[in-house]
C-alpha cells in the first residue's frame, strides 16, 4: 500500500515536471501565439521592436512585453506601449485582435498612434478579467473617439490611463460620458489634457485621480468633495492661480496623498486641510503660499510622512516646533522659504520623529540659518541631509556623521564653514555623496579621506582654500564618478590611477605637464583642467585612452604649438575649449571630422589662416574663434550647423561680405563679427533670424543703407544662448526603498523630486558686448535677457529707418561713427526698454525729437558730433542726468546743459511730423521773407522820393550806383549762397 502511494506521488511529480517542461517549451496556448503573431504583423511588420516574437522555438510567455500566469500559462499582461512602428501612421483599432486572450488582466497600448476603434468593434471583446488599460500618448482628440472604444462591457476595469492624448473639453469629455460604462473604475489618469472649459467629476468609487499638466479651472477644486472615496489627488503643474478654495477638502476623509506642486497658488493653506487625518503625503512646493506653520493646519496632520514645502513664501521655524509631535514624519523638504527663529524656550526640544530625508535652506531675501538646528542632534536615522545655502558658521560638523551612521548624502555647500576638514577615524561605508563646496575651509586634504569614505560616488570640495597635494588614493576609489576640487589653491596632482568619469580641477595652481595618469584612463568623459599653469604641447601626450571623452576644457593655461589633429579620434567629443593658450597655425581640416561637437572655443590664441569650409558639424551650438589672426572670407564654414545659437568671430582679419546663408540658421541668437574687414552691405537675410538678440558688426567696412527690416526683430528672451546643458540628477536606490517602505507604491512621483540636480558640463557661455561705453561679459540669466545691436564704425549711409522704433525690447543700440543723414526718427520714443543709445559722430540734422524724454530706462545717451539744431530735450526723467558731452559738436544746438543759449523762447513741445523735421532750423524762414520784403519796399520808396525832390542828390546817386553796382551784386550772391548752406 505504501509503495502504491509512493508510486502515485512520483507519477504526479513526473507529470508536474512534464507539464512545466511542456509549458516552458511551448508557452502560451496556440491560439494566443497566433494572436500575438497577428498583432506583431500589424504593429511591427519589419520586426524591429518585437524581433524575438519570430522565434518559433521559444516560449511565447518568454517573449518581451508579455507576462503569463504561472499555472495556466495564459497571457495575463500585454505591454505594447511605444512598440508600434511610427511610420505606419494613425491606427484605428480592430479590438477583435484581443479576442484570443481570455484571461488578459493588463493591456498597455500607449504611444501606438491609436485614434479610435472600428465601429461595433470596441473593447467588449476583451476579457471580462481586464483590470488595467493604458491608452496614453495616442490620438484620442475628441470624446467620440473615446466612446467608440468604450461601447462594450468593461465593468471590471479598475485603472484607466488616457494621458497625453489630444483631448479637449468637448461636450462628451466635459461630462465624462465614457465613465458611465466603467462602474468599477478606481484609478483615472488624464495628464496633459485640456479640461479648461470645466469638467465635472462625480464618482463614489474613484480613489486615484491624476491630472498633472492639465488645463484646469480652479472651480474643479471647489467640487472636489464629490469624490468622497478619493485617496490620491495629483494636480501638479496645472497653472492654477489664486487661493485654494476653502470648501470641499473636509469631505475627503480618505485622502492619503495630495500633490499641488508647481502651480501659482497664493495665500494660506485652507483650514480644512487640517481635518485630513489620513493624509500621509503633501506636496505644495513651487507655489506662492504664505503663512507661519506655528498655527496653521499642518500642525494637526500627525499622520504626515512626506512633506514638501520648497519654493514658497512660508515662514518655517528653525526649531521645527510645529512638527515635533509628527511621529510618522520621514521626509521633509523646505528650500527657499523664509526661516524664522523661535524663542530660546523651544531650543533642545526633542522631536518624536526620526527623519530619513531632511532638506532646509533659506530664501535669498530672508535671514540665513547661521546655525545647525538643535533638533538634528536627536536624529539618528538620516540617509540624506541638505543644509546648503544657509551661511552656517563654525567647523565641519563631524558629529552629524557620528550620529547618523547610515547617512548617504550630505550637502553643506554655500555656507561659512572654516578650518580643516577634520573627520573621525572611522569608515562611513554608506556615504556616497559629499558636498562641502563654496565654504571657507582650508588646509590640506587628508590622505585618509579614501579610507573614511571608501564608496563615494561624488565628492565636491570646490571654492574653498584647500592647499597642497590632491590625494593619490582618490584615483583608486572605483565607485567615484564625480570629483570637483576646482577653485582652490591645490598645487600638486598625483592621481596614480585615474578612473573618474567627471574630473574638475579648474582654477588651481597646478602646473607643468599634465600627469600621464590622466591619459591612461579609458573612462574619462568630462575633464576640466582650465585655469591652471599646465604647459607643453598636446601632441606630445598619449591621448589614445580618451576615446570616450565628452568634454575637454584646457582653456586658460600655457599650452603651445599647433592644434593637435589627434582630437579627431574623440568620436564622442561634444565640448572642446582650448581658449586662452598659445596655440598657433591654422585650424586643421581634420577638425571637420568632429561630427558630434556642440561647443567649440578656440578664442584668444594665435591661430591664423582660413576657417575650413568643411567645418560645419550639424549639432554645433556655440562657436568662439575670437581674438585670433584668422583671415580670408567666411565661405561655407558653419553652413550646415543649423542648430547654431552663438557665432563669435570677433577681432580677426576676416574679409569679404557677410554670407547670405547665415539667414538659414533659424536658431542663431548671438552674432559677433566685430573688428574684422567685412565689406559690402549688411545682408537682409539677417532679418530672417527670429531668435537674434545680440548683433555686433562694428569696426568693419560695411556700407550701404541700414536694412529697415531689422526693425522686425522681436528680441525674445532666450535661455538657449546662456545654456550648454549636460546634467544629471541622482535619486539613490536606498532613498527609493525608504520611500516605498514608508509610503508604499509611488502613487505620486514626489520621490523623484528628492534627487539633487548637478551639472556635468561646467562650460559657461560668456558673451562680450559693448554697451554704455564699456565692454561687458554677459552670462547666465542676465545673458538670457540681454539684447542689443552695434553697427558702429562702418560706412552705413542714408536715413535711419523709422522701423528701428519697433525694437521695443532692445536694451542697447549703437549707430555711431557712420554716415547716416537726415533726422533722428521720432519713433525712437517707442524704445521703452533701451538703456544705451549712441548716435554720435554721424551727419544727422534737424531737431532732437522731444518725444525721446518719454524713455525712462536710458542710462547712456549721445548725439554728439552731428549737425543737429534747435533745443536740447527737456531736462526731465533720465534726460535730466545727461551732461554736455552728450550733445557737444552740434554748433546749432542750444539749451541746457549746453552753454549755447537759444535767442527765442521755445515753443511748447508738440509732436513734430517726421516729414517736416528737416525744414525746421535756427531761423523761422517765413518770418524772414516777410520782414525782408517790408523793409526792402520802405527803403526803395524813401530813396525814390528824395531823388525826385533834389536834382543834386540825383546826379550823385547815379555815380554811386555805377561804382557800387558790381560790389553789391557780388555781395548779394555771396550772402545768398551762405544762407543756402545754412539751411542745409
């Protein structure tokens, strides 16, 4: 009996193994395999993304994007999002494709160009077990296209994603009619949808609602109480304005996660939020909320675990007193709010919480923290601590490391820590990010730093006063990805084995030749050695290990010789900066092979010769070749660089005309051609550059009329000209795990806001431009706003176009040292943003338009050395600050601040028609003619009467006339000519 039972069990085990083997060999059912191949034929006929679906020997349950039930081997999950060939165009779905899949529970058709379903072929053919349906990023652009796919029985559907379609608030969408056929729906996502006409949500079952980046009305939140079962509400980045409605929130007793970030909310948080006793996550960052938390609604939310308050106008107590009883609080972030101090009585209060993540910094307009908050002495479980930008003084707080042995990220940049970096003799193997940059620390970097932090990913110690040698052991930390020791006083580098992908040693006192260890690395991707005293010729160095290099900055050193051709082997090179060295000779034609280059700076060297016509990398964005000795015409260099934003060729010896093809570079924002030998006319193709904001062609030999179409330039604000982005953000895996452990699944993506952004590319775009009689270097946000045109020191003639008055956003205009004639356009009064206007050393005539006094932004103004006449502008607003030098060199100009007094009272300032300004001079010509005629008639009649009465005088008169007639004739002719010249 026992043997029979044992044999039965062995047979069952064998059959189980055979069944499992059979399932693994043949996978899903044959009808499902056929169905999958039919789907593959329709969405990927070229076998690009679903290539392994063609393997007839493999189990279809092992194919990509498919999940089967472990027991029945039926397909339960089908993820086709983004796998359809885009070249196939729009897709009208025949839902019968999914009929073979009887147990399908999850279907993802996102990003498949789906626009609707065939008539009478809705999703009713799908399994009655379907729970999750993703139709995001398709082409459902109206309610009818949605309803055509919802004409079946989806009574079991619990999750629906319609985000990022072309949906608008049509009648059907506004009423959300398709929801009527989804009675079990608990999760709905309508991100990136236009609901601006008003949408009414009314559901007793809906638990999660995601409306991020959606056009919403504020009254939507007023009706939020119609969703009593709601647990998650996310309306981040919806451009909502005003204050949060006071009503509706009290009904959301089940709400656990609320995301209101990145809107334009103002005012205080509604009191009703304090009744959300189940709330665990609250993100109100990047708004304009105000209020002090000491008495606000957040003091009642003791269930809070995750709280983001950054970038508002809150008053945040340093002591954290309002949150001391929040025993569940794990994540707290408050950047750029106003920090306030509490009375001494609140010092040393022991909080009930143990934080995992804490970020606190003051706003630029408030008082800084100055000290480390006392409550941190009682925190023993921190994984990430950020106290940057608080002006904290004292020594490096090594006790933070001692108390929090699990600390992984410590950010203390932009404070006032002093002294040496004193670390306890104890390894902190969990520490992966340490940032103490921008402080006042000094001394040598400890050689034991590698033993104390053996697993570092990033180490930032820039902008301090560290001296001496860079510890060689840093090159041996295999995990180290990012090392920034720039802007110190380090004098020796001994990195024995350099395997650091991002290395920044800029602006130190390093000298001599670059260590050979730098060149032996095959992992270097971003290398910054600029601002040191390195010397030698690059061609002498073994650069073959740098093939993975993305960024190389050797600027502001003492390198010499020819530009090395070996750079062309760096096929991934995107940024190359060799400026401010002593390179000579031509730009090698081999540089034309740098096909991925985005940024090139070879300025301030001794380069000569032509710019190679073949040099035109398509991705090139910024190019600087200024202050060299380059010559020849600008033929087809940069012709194919259609993404060009900055072209800086100043201070060379380039000749010929400015090429017309420059108008094809629609992204061009900065064009600097100053101090060359360009001639001919200014090409009208420049007017096609809609992004152009800075134009400098001064000190050339350009001639002809000024193109009136330049007045069509809009000078839009542009961050592209100031940005050369290569960045990253790290959210540690441990931080995500801590979040999941605390909050459960990431229903709201706020966890990813905990990452610390950092730049990989430190190449800063600086534009030199002359304004206000000085050269300025513009960079960062200021460069984004800067706009100006400098056409000075050329031979432009004709009239200044009236259309230049349309440049309402321009900040600097320089037309000096040219030959324009006629008058100053009165339309210049429309230049409401201009700060510097220079029209000096020209041949302008007529009066200065009195309307110019309406410009209240002017700081520098000059019309010196022209042929202007009449009164100077009324001395009010900014014109009350301009001195005599602004008007000198105009002999017929009078009025303060000039010493020339006008002989007649000025006529009240009235707008002068532009076509009449040229006829207005120092003398009223109509009055002159009338006075002259009257006087002439009186004199002639008097002389005739006297001669008629006395014969003796009559004879003497005849002799006098004979002697003087010639003299009088010539005198009158000369006087008339002089008067005519005066009029001109």
